[in-house]
C-alpha cells in the first residue's frame, strides 16, 4: 500500500490509475450512452407528431414511453448481472445493435403496433448502456473520482437530450418523420465502430478476479447480497424520488403541457425544454464536485432537490388564472434541471456499499428506481388527462404522490446506511493500521 508523504489520501491496492488513456477509453463508452439518450428522448419532441401520425389519444401516446421504460426498468438487474459476468464491451455491443435497430424501426413503422415494438426494442438496448458506463468508470478511474465520473456521465447523457431538443425537433419539421429518425439512427452505427475499435474493459494489470458462476444460484446470490445492503436500497429510493419529475417532463409530457396548457408556441416550449437540459448540465458539475469532497452532503442535496421540485410544481399548478407567467415557467424548468444530478447521488450510496464484483448488480437495482417512478407517472398523467378532459393541473398532481412515497422510504433507511458506513470506515482504518506503508 502506498501513501503520499504530503497527503492523507490512500491509494488502495488495485485502484486504477486514471489518466489520459482512461479518459479516452471512457469517452468512447460514454459516447454510446450519449447516442442512447438521443434515441430515448427523441419521442419527447415528437409527441404531438406521433399522436397525429398514429391517430392516438393521450393514454395511447403515453404507452410509447411507458413500454420503453418498462423494458428499461425490467432489464436493469439482468443487465447488471451481465456486466458483472461478461464485462462492459460485450454488453454495450449488444445494446448498440438493439437501440439502433429500434430507432430505425420507429422511423419506418407504418402502424401504432409496430411503432410500439420498435420503442420496446430501443428500450432494451438503452437499458444496457448506463450501467455499463458506470462499470467502465469504476474499472478505469480511482474510487475517489467515482462521484464526479458518474455525474459527468449523466451530464453527457443530458447533452444527448439537448441534441434531441435542438436537432431532432428541427429535423422533424424540416425533412419529416422517416428521414429524421432514420438519419439519427446512423449515429448508432458510428459509435458501434468506435467501440469495437477502441473500447477496453479495464487497464492492463487491473483485470478483475474471475467470478465463479453457478447458474441460478449465482444470480440469486448476487441480487440477494446487493439488496441486503441498506446503501443499495437507499440508492434506489433516492434515484426513484429525484429523477422522475424531469424525466417525465422531457420524455413526453413537457411539450404538450407547455403548448396546450400554457399556450406557448412550439419554439418557446422547445427553448424551455432546452433550459431544463442546460440547467441539468451545469448543476451536475456542481453536485459532482460537492459530493466528491463532502459525502455528508449527499442526502441534503437529494432531499433539497425533491423539496424545491415539489414547491415549484405546486406554485405552477396552483397559479391563479389559466396560465402561469413565463418567469415562473423559467424557474420551474431551471429547478427541474437539478433532478438528474440529484438522482446520480443514489449511486453514491450504492457504490461504497458493495464490492467490485457486485457493482453492476447494485447499480442495476439503483437505476430501476427512477425509471419505475417515471413509468408510473407517465401512465398516471396519461390516464388523468383522458379522464379529466386534459386538465393538466390534476394530471401533474401525480408527481406529489410519488415524491411522498420516495421521501418516506429515504427517511426510513438513512439511519441504517449511516451506521453501516461508519462501520466500514472503522474497519478500513483498522486494516490500514495493520498493513505496512
């Protein structure tokens, strides 16, 4: 074990060195996630076009995103197990092929049914990207860089959202549905080639220990061991509670809300969606730096984001008159930008609670949280809009129900997690004392 004479930072045995090559390899992996997010969120700017193209109502329109997220959420634990077992490159390769095929199929879908099947295929491939990128970060960068690397991955994902908002929206109204979605699918081919040529699972000399595989027994053991850790469960509920308000807004219902309920033009609504993305990117950098330096700030940041989001939605929905003023919508969208970075804090509870051989599984469990919440809220909003004659005030009130559930679970688990983290800290100090410098 090595110790710097001028710093108290300890370099753990086997801790990856990071550096330029790590950044280069990680950039290839995160570019795959970038493209996956473009494809995932492309429906968010095409919701009204999809309703016209396939002649569907609000509930049927929400089914596109619900099915996509259902597949995504259902795949998280299997993907985590696959990443732990097969490594990043193999899983990402499968993911790229699937989400590119899904985007291409969506471009040429002649009916609502085939379009649904294409979104499901896209969701399956998308599900394989983020967990793989998180695993790639832990294999190439030192553990102390984990929070910042995770936030940077989330930031790149939001940049993909920005491309959807700015580029695909314009392509839709410039070249039409088929050309816009088929043209965007070419990005999947590009990242597939880059990944096959340059991606490596880990640096030389840092190969992981081989994991014995015993079929179903191995799967049960991985899942059970990860779930037993309170940090994994707290990570899931933090992700559940923080991510979904912005996800629902960007993925489907933000544009209809701003255009139909608030009377904005599509251009103005698109600018507000862009503001959510830009706010997310800026706040992600801030949250990543804070959490990397002050782990005690994790829960206050997460709960503060939930509180601010609930407050802004309450003020917006309760505003007297038919429409909220533009300044309030700007503030709402700025606050929604904090939801993505806050959801990444969930991984900062799950990561230290699990050893390297369970990181993929634990991350998969955590990542399920926000997507289950998003899927549920997308469904509730669609049903409530149809039931109330497009009353967005009633429909978006579903946000508060999911937030209340999540906060209650966070408060229930926080004490147990704090105790376990103190125990691990004491154990690591004892181990350090007995290992010669």
